[in-house]
């Protein structure tokens, strides 16, 4: 019997505005060999994808996006493989980071 190939993981990235309206979303399939890739890499890929499609004044900077999942804020330096759930899915909500003024 042939070996079953490992299931790919999915990373779903959604950009929300301040009123929780979805501005854009993409779903990326992640091969098992790429699960060690940091989340920041996928956030940067999302930003490039979004910036090619939006109006110039709506462009986002990947470094200025805050990532969170259902449990709270995510560290973008953590490998995606450490963040996926039992169904091999990671659902990430991106928002423009709020800069607190001193």
C-alpha cells in the first residue's frame, strides 16, 4: 500500500479595519517542509498581495500589522508549525498596530 502524503497545513490571513470589517483575506497552503517558517514571512507575503490590489492610500506595512488568533496576540517570530491547530489550520486576524503615544 502506498504511503499517504502528509497533509498540508493552511494559514488563513484576514485584514480587518477598526470596525471589524474584513478588508481582504487569503488562504495559503503550507507544505510540511515549510512549517518551520516564521509567521512574519506569511504576514509579509499577505501585505505584498494586498498592496498589489488596493488603492495606494490603503497600502499596509507588514511590520505595522498586529497578528492575533482566537486566543489572543501572536508572536510573528514563532514558526507556523507551532501555531496550527489539530486540523492543521491557523486563522490569523491582522490589524494595523496601534501606536501608543507617551
